[in-house]
């Protein structure tokens, strides 16, 4: 019980410390929305890094909070996996007539918007699969770490609860999928790049994934048909198609990475 209580206390202190730090820092005003969004994403990342560093020191540097083996290989793997992950649902939806592109717009500062997406992705992955995940994994096991970190990840995407069961299941399975990728590649770089491609292509390019409202999208897309297929207001992230793709990819990667993942468990 003492071990459990200490683990819970560490997790709570980590999340509360992060939340307090983020709440007191505001992005500087800027007339350029792309620049403002950049700062709005960078500050939470710096807060996450600072809190993670403090807890890493408190753990006497015994926990690796940012595993990053084979940087180039795992970056390429993450990008390729992300393209497959976001591409298949879009192709299926387009094939059955649930999604179509009606036009496009020229997005000013597109590269900076994408950099902001990357920063946001790094922040999310470091927050839930950095210190928090590795601390629980060290004290208990991968399954416990995956469940707790995925619960935190889902709570951070609070809009999913308002949208219904399928969006919640999609967020949960997405988090478990990223955990499998992390354990399989032994690198946080891979899930970061997969998550980045999902948000970058899915939201900023195709407009089918929900990010902050001020993010633009290059293509103007329309979702038509049953909400269970199109996702309704949640767009692709509320679609049953994404849920099944997540499950299939989880099963496929568990088989592919079975030695690495099972050894971790």
C-alpha cells in the first residue's frame, strides 16, 4: 500500500504541478495568428519539460523519461506509420462517399502552423508517456502504465466525453496504440512522429481531425452520411471506422513487436 500511495502521490504532484505552471503562463499577444499559436503551443511544452526535469532529478535520474534510440530510423518509421494510420480511414471514407474534398485555400505560414502541431504533439506525448508513464512502468508494469497514461490522455481530450462513446473509445485506443509503438521501438520519437502526422495531415491539411479552433486547413472537406461513419461534430475522430483501424493496427503491431512488448510486460 505504501508503494501504491507513493506512486499515486507522485502522479498527482506531477500533473498538478504541470497544470499550475501552464495556467500562469499566457502566450504573448501577436497580430499574426500563426505566431500566436506557435507561442501558445511552445509554452506548455516548456512547462512539461521543466516539470519532467524536476521529477527526473527527484528520482535521482533513474528513470529515462525520453527514450530516443535510433533517431532517424524511428522518425521515418513514425512518419510512415502515421501516413498509413491517417490515410486508411480517409481513403475508406472517400471510397464510401462519407468524405469529399470541395476545394482548397492558401494557408499563410503553413510551415509555422505545422511546427506548432509538432510542438503540441511533443508536449502531449512527453506529458503522458514521459515521466508519468515511465515512473508507473518502473514501479509496476507496462499494462498499469498504459492504463493510467491512457486515462490521463483521454481526460485531456475532454471534448470526447461530451461527444459520446465512440470518440472516447477512439481516444483510448489511440493512446494504447501509441504505447505499443513506444514499447515496440523503445523510442518516444516514433509515437511523436505518428501522432504529428495524424494531427498535421488529418487536421491542418485535410481538415478531418479536431485541433484548436484557430488552426486552419488547406483542403475544404465535407463529411456526409451517418454520424457513426463520419464522426459528426468530432469529424474523423468520432468515426467507428477509426476505432476499427486503431484496433487492427494495435493487433498488427502487437504481433509485429510481440517480443519487445511481451518482454516489457
